[in-house]
C-alpha cells in the first residue's frame, strides 16, 4: 500500500511541476528546448548566440528548465549496428488481467531487462508495445519465452522485426 501512495504522490508532484513549468515557459525557452533536443552537445555559447541571450542568461534558463523536469537528460545516439550485429523487434504484448498491480508487476520486470530499450503502455488491441534489441532471433525467442513463463500474466506476444529505420526519432515537435 505504501508503494502505491508514494507512486501516487510522485505523480502529483510531476503534475504540479508540469503545471508550474507550463506557466513559466516562454517562446525563448521553447527555442532552447528545441535546440537542445536536436543538438544535445551544443555549447552554451552557441546556444546563447542562437537564442540571442548572454551565455550566463542561457545557462540560467537551461538550469531552470532542468529544475522543472522538462529536460530529463542528455544522451548520445549510438549506432549499435556498426558496433555489433543486432536484431530489433517490436513486440505487442497482451496481458491476461488489467488491474493496476498486474501492470506494475509487468513494468517492474521490464525495468530489469536491458534488452528492452523502450516500453509503452498503449490503448488498442494489445497492452504494451516493446522495442527490444537482441543479438539474433534465438535470443529474442528465449526472451519472449521468459516473459511468457515468468508468471507476469502475459497472454500473448506478437512480434514484428525491424527491417530498417525509415525515420529516426529526433525529438518531439515543441511549437
């Protein structure tokens, strides 16, 4: 019960922080966010020049946006296919039961599986869409069998194999 309360209070804090951020974000902040989303390694000097601010004012805005939780982090896009062979599958997962504890148990298990690079709970004919990166089809079969046999309430997994990325994720439209 305490886990639910703490998670609930975290959700309230996120909502409060989100509402506060919305009321204090201006057009220049949106420009900063757009630039950082596309160029995470942009120098503070270049960022400041691009949005017509002094470097100290630009850095202050970035820190404020981080404080609001609008910037979750800075990451590098790694071309893992150049590093080693990889198979990316999209798995549509349907659970047998739809109680909050069932979703939480499944999500807790997913968090422990490094091959699951993204997991989205969605509406529609299945409950989750997973993006999974494994070395080969046998590795995927073993992972799928693990999910089906782990007492997580997984009823069905439907898999599609990525052939190529036609358009890579480069950020969300902010304006």
